[in-house]
C-alpha cells in the first residue's frame, strides 16, 4: 500500500497540444492518502478515466509525474506498478475455473503452490465465492464476474491501490447496493487505497471518504461528501451534486448585499465590490416558500410530490429556482415568495466560490 | 373434447414446400432416379436396385480418391488454420490506413475466380516461363508438377493456402477485434505472458469464428474441383484426382450416369455426415463449458 502523488500531471491525446482545450486532463497536483477511499466523479468525457489510466500505467501522461510513496513510477508498465484495476465490464478468463481465475496473477508471479492455495481460499472467503471455486467462470452472472475481477486484484498482497472504473455499470440495480456495501466493508477490512471512478453521485458519495469532482478535464473540488454539499467550490459541483442541483442565479454584489433583478438580499458577509460574472448559489434544501412580500417574488410553475418531500419548480424573472419543502409544511395560495437561508448562501465569481 | 381440424392450414406451408421442392428435393430426386437405374440411351431405363451403390462402395478407384481427398483436406486445414491465426494476430489492430491496406491485400486472393487462380498457378509453376517453377529449378530442385506427383501436390497445396488462408485470417481478425481492450489491460496487470494472453483471452474469444472457418474450409476443400483441374487435370496419373475430379470423369468422361449418380449421393452424405459431426462437437463443447 502506498501514498500516490500526482505532480504537475497533464495529458493530451494529441501529439502536439497547442492550447488548454487540447488537453483531456489539465494540470493536476494531488496526493492520494494511503488507505483512503476516493471517488472520481464527473460526467462522461470529463477526463476521469484518463486520470485513472495514468495512475494504473495503461496511459503515459504528456507531462508530470506519478509517485507511489517516494518512487517515480511514471515510466513503469502497469504490471510493474502493483496496482489492481476493476473495469467497467467484468473481465474474467472464461475458460478457467473461478479458482484458476483468482490464482492466475499469483501463478504468473511464480509463487509457491502452497501459498497460492491458501491465499486464493482466503480471498474467496472475503469476496464470498467459496462455493463456486470449481465452476467455470463463463456462465456466471455479471455481479459475480465483477467480484472475481476484484478478487484477482485483492489476491496480491502487495497491491498499492485498487482502481475501479465504473465497476457497477452492468450490474442489476438490486445487486448494485449489495456490491457497493461489500466494497465499503472490504475497504474497512483490508485498508487498501481505493480510487473509484463513476458518474453516479450516489455511488461516489456513499463509497468515498473524499470525492474528487472533475469537469472538462479539470479537478474542480476535492472534499468530503458533506463539503461538496454545503460548500461547493465551483458552480459545476453545486449543479452536478444534489437532486435537484443547486439554484444558481445571476446577481450583482454590493458589499453585504446581493441584488437579483431589482430585489435586494442582505448577506451575512461583506464581499466588498466583486467583478466578473457573479452568481448566487443556494441549495433547494435551504430555500423556503413564504408569504412575506419582503422576500424574493417568484412564479410557481409546478409542484412535484416525491413522497416525503415536495419539489417546487419556480422561477424569478425567467431564472429557475427549485425549492425543497417538507411534506407537512402546508403550501397556500399567498406563498409567492422565496426566502434564502443566509448561512448557506454562496457567492460565485466566474464560477468559483468567493470567500470574503 | 372437440378438436377443430382445419385442413386449409396446409396451404400456408405450400409456398415454402414448393420452394424447397424446386431448389433441392426435385434435383436431388433426379440424381436418385439415375442411381437406381441403368440406361442404354433411347430413354430406356432398367431398374438395378442398389447395384451401383455396391459397385461404388467397393470401387478401388473411389477409395483411392477418397483417401487422397482426406489427406489433402487434412494438410490444408493443418496449414491454413494456424497460419490464419498467426497472420490475424499480427495484423494492425488500430483502425487506420495501414490496417485498411492490410485488409485489402489479405482479401485480394478471395476475389479472384477459381479457374483464374488455377491458371495463375499453372503458369507460375511452369519451369520454362513460370517464376516459381523456374526459380525452384534453378536453385536445384527437381521440380516439375506435370510429371512428379510430389511437385503436383506441393503446387496444389501452396495454391490452396495462398487462395484460402485469407478467409481464416479475416474471420479470426474479426474475432480478435471484438475483444474489448479491458481484457488486454487486465492481463497486463495480472502479468500474463504473451502465450497466456493468447491461450486464455484470444483463443477462447476466437473460438466461434474459428469453428466456422474450419467448417467452411473443410467443406470447400472436400469439394475442390476447379483449381486442381486447371493446374494438373488430376495428374500426373491419378496423383491429384480428388473426389469431384473423379466424379466428373465418371459422369462426363465415361458417361456412366448410374454409378456417377450413386457416387454423388454417397459423396453428399459423407460431407453431410462430417459437417454434422463438426457441428455437434462444436455445440456440445460450448454447452459443456457453460455448465
């Protein structure tokens, strides 16, 4: 197990990248702590798989270095890096039995048969495939195959990190929950550094201690699920995480006042005079519907009842505002105003969070 | 319980029956018709029962042709299948100009009409004007496919390998292309050797197309006629007289329509039987694996 340091890492699939847009992965500096569980979250094409493949060594970065502890492994092949990777589609060796699949990485490393036997049995117990060890891997269901490909990674004791590339894509919904929980338990039990790539926020937030959110080849925020929710550092994070995402409204800021349209909202902090593209961000959970004419006037378009709460789809001068309101709080005809919880109101300049 | 019978339903299958009748059953029946009768012309036929079949089954000439046929088919399968896999493995995997060029070059022999292939090799192998024959002769081989049985076999086998390995290559290449990258990446991480990659990833994934390739090559080579007929005409002597060459000699050369018809039916049944065995083994082994 090892700490993984990315230093000045960047990658372009073009031979001679000219400007920023040519990079699939823009310069990133980051340290993955030993033994932590990370999720790499972002929409398709944001560069997360590129980053993962650089860490595993399947791809050589255009610039920068990858360090495992203090060793520079940038030039090393995947097989020399001692990492394990679980792919989007389960990779098993069809013609081998489950046992042989698990033993394969050890046999290739020419370890003693006794050791292989005991190690395979141990891992089979951990991933719960003991009963089917003698079966051919071919006819098994996708979730078991995915477990086996994970097992092939775990079987080596010296793995530095386990990398997951959207491993639950082809798994049935009811098995997804189970596998995700098992992964979490495995992580607590074995303590490997785990990096989990996904575009599903639920997967990322439930699996990881820390989530790395990426957009357009750039890391926009690294934080705990709590931090991503409370203090999104970039409007993309606010928008991408949460359902519905953060409300983002065009605004002007004058000291401790935000001006939306011709309505003034007093802020808790003094922002001085900001310039550039200014936006106010607030989660639907922190907006409430009131009948007080001092609050922001809104037009309610639609109310969605989602069971234990309601989502109110409204707008203010054409800009969308979503409000999440608890089921029990009644909604009356006069409630045409929105109040913001000022402790959870953020101001963004050119998409980035402003801290006064 | 009352059961409704609706005889009109038979009309529903009529078009299909008619189609099969005209395309397969009726032509086959004319052959069967010849195979159980003798004729001396004038449209006079005499019933002979299974006599022709007995004659063909006991015929030494047919036995020899069958043995030659089996040897020929085994040799070309033993060369074309491994060679085809080998070439497919070394084809460029990435799409691009180079890959397209390779594919076109590989596919070229498949586009040439069979009798033209025969003519090409007939000339190619001549010791006076053919490049192959002349060169072999010059470097000291006693090569003459019109007089020497070994040389004739060598020429025909090389010709078939040249003509048909491409088919195996293309099928295997398609099989290889369908393997997702993740398999190779996983194998790299598992530190699999090149041989293990072939044995545990590529070969299992190619199995389906490979069996089709073997079946096609078996059937085609077992029925081969045009190319050896053009190159050697079945000679020297009867050295390269394969089943279909022998059959044509019997039917058209000697005008023994009865025995030739019996021969055709037996020939057909042999191919059907072997193909059926291939197919069953294929399907069976597939089933066994998924248990």
